[in-house]
C-alpha cells in the first residue's frame, strides 16, 4: 500500500448508542465513501486487552465489532475467502477468556465467521530491514501475516505509557506475550513503529462511542458518541489526536510511523469528512485526560511512595515510559477495581525503579517494605538497621533474541513472585526481576504484600488457562509448532512501496 497513491481520508460520524444495526449502517457508508470492498483473507482486529464486568470500558465493544463485520459482509462482492476476528489480549490472560467475557465469542458464533486467539496460532517470522529498527526480525501470528484485507478496530483510549491507544498503538496485540514483552520498555514507541511493517490496515474504525480517559485497563468512561473511520493509519491517528487536542508529532510512535512513510500527520494533507466536524468532535472531548504521568506524581497522597531513577543509558531515555513504572500504575488501578480496600488497606510501601540515588523514607513500621522493581533497579543505602545494596541486573537488549526467548506464563509469574517473597522473607525489601516486570507480576506482588484477594484466582481465569493449555497440547499432537522460523508467507496487507514523508509539524 502506497499512502502517496491516494488521498488519506478520515470520516467522523455521530453515533450515540451501541446499536449493531446503526453501527453497521454508519460503517457501510464509510466503506462506500472510501470505495473499499473486503477481499481475500479479511481479518478484523478489535482491541480486547482485557474484559469482564470490571473492565467494560477497556475494550472494543462487541456490538461495534458485530456492526463492522456485518458492514464488511454487506460490501463483499464475492471476493472474501475468509472473514475472521482475531486478537491477543493483554496481561497474560488467555485470549479465549476475553473473547468470552467481552461477548466476542457470541458475535463470531452468531455471524458464522472464524475467530483467532492469536497465541494459539503458529508465530511466523517477519524480516525487517528499515533504518532505525530495533531488530532484524519479529514474530506475529500466522493469520496476521497472511491477511489480505486487514481491518483495525481499536478502542478510543488514553494510555499512561504512550499517551494514546489508537490505530498504531493497537498493534501491540499483533504479538503473543513471549514476543510482545521484548522491547516493551523505554523503547516501546520504537517497537510499535517497527510493528507497522507487519501489515497495514485497508480500513480503520474506532469505537469512540464511549471512549476511555486516563488509563488503559481501567479507563474512566467518556461518552464522545463518535465513530471515526479511515483508510490510512497515520492520518487516522492524527485526526484522533486532533480530536483530543494532542499534537501527533508529540506521540513518538505515531511520529516515527509517519517519518517512515506510513502516512501524513498534517491535517491539510488529510481529507476529513462526516456528519461531525473536527471542531464539534473537539468540543465533545474538551479536557480529555490522556493520563501520561510519572510514577512519583501518580502515587502522591497514597500509602505508596514511588522513586524513579533513569533506566540504563543505552535505553536512550531518562524515564522508562514503556516499562515497569507504567505497569505499576495499571496494577494498582486493577487492584482498586477488585478490592475497595486497596488504598487504605495497603501497608506503607516504597517502590523503586531504575538507577535511583536519592533517599527512601523508610520508617520501619509494621509490614512496611521497599520493593525494587525491574532488572535495572539500583540503589545503595540504609533501610532501618540494614545496609542494602541492590545491583543493576539489566542485560542489553541485544542479548534477547526473538528466536529463543522463553515464555513467561501466568503460572511462571505466580511462582516467580512467590519465590522473590520467600528469598526476601526477613529483609525490609523485595526485589522483582525482569525487563519489564509485567502488570500481572506487579499486581501479584501488591496482592501478596497487602494481603488482598487475588483477581487471578477466580474460576473463569483458571478454567480459561487450562482450556488454553489443553487446546495447545492438542494442536501439538497434530504437528502444530509455536514458532516457525524463516520468512513468512504474506497476504496483500503487507506494506509495500512506503516512501518517507517528512512534512514538518504545523
Ligand atoms: S527493567 Fe523495567 S524500568 Fe528498567 S529498563 Fe527494563 S522495563 Fe524499563
């Protein structure tokens, strides 16, 4: 797809209800305006990062996905060979659980389309050769690599690490955990920009009927009553940014995708149409909170004090926006959702990230602990009557290879947190290793230290985990391999002919 060969268009439409038929009509009109018809292997990707009653605003609503698939079927003139919905959800949860909890299982069943839980598919190799890449290859699920007509359906949300979750950012769901966590650190924006080389959407439609502010897993709902559609991911993200008053050049992963030729960010190069003007859309979004906040500030006024030093110099940033600090913010938000005592019941905790060389206000109160989080955590000093030296265990990213990286599954993480707690049993501090230490590990540590009920020990989670493992075991019996080495077969959604676009910011 060459973004210079056509004029990128974005359509902003009013929609004030999760009414499948209304969404279908709006999206069908959008496809008509953009002169698009699905063809070949058509893959629709909603954002299902997590779901369930406590996380109802975190994901693309099933009515939205259903309306989009029906509109695509309306526009199919016989060229579609497969219509599918696929995703890899977040925080180590099996995707089959978020499909069920969000209502997407019912949608695919009702419509008779295929579903892909991406982590249960073979992971295939995509070579990279562009300047500035983090790696020479990455892995993605086979149905993604083979897609001909890719439809990206994100949820309109803020993101505490990357400012926003629109089209480009939603690509993190194109990788299973094992590969997703590589470079999910201070280089997260670079990683997202690299993922753009896997494929490009022919069509985007974002669920901005009820948007999410401030956070990504537990966002605060904000009714914008909008569906925004487009035919170019950068142009689409630029307009979504404009809606909430964010300069897309300030969102690193969007700026990088633009600089690599994936599309324009300057509004005069984008045709914006629809029954809602950009000005009206902006008025609906006044004061939209993106939630980009450093961890020290985030925990002010709580029983947790946070201290963040810089990650290693080789990371090239003075704060690890894509790694451990943001994961801790999401972990406490989940805990607050599942246990209302999360704040007042939390013992006095100090959490330390990066190379921190300042004081820690440790008073030796009952259950008070210092938690050093991440391989790059480093500190020396006195905690009560103990002299403590926490060493930097960070390994350069070049030591991690997508070919050989080991999985970090839920049970591994549970055992890892329990082991860390055991090893530090009589010490005033705890060390959690990893780069990054994931949201789920940090959540388990908080649960353990505060004596809270674990949200991961419920029956649906356990059942989904074992069903997932059984499904994989069955597939292995018939020759399924988790990872397939060598350049993957690609569909028509493979990006081609990208040209650098260097239009400066307005
Ligand atoms: S250990 Fe955590 S804070 Fe340090 S570089 Fe890795 S992800 Fe960032």
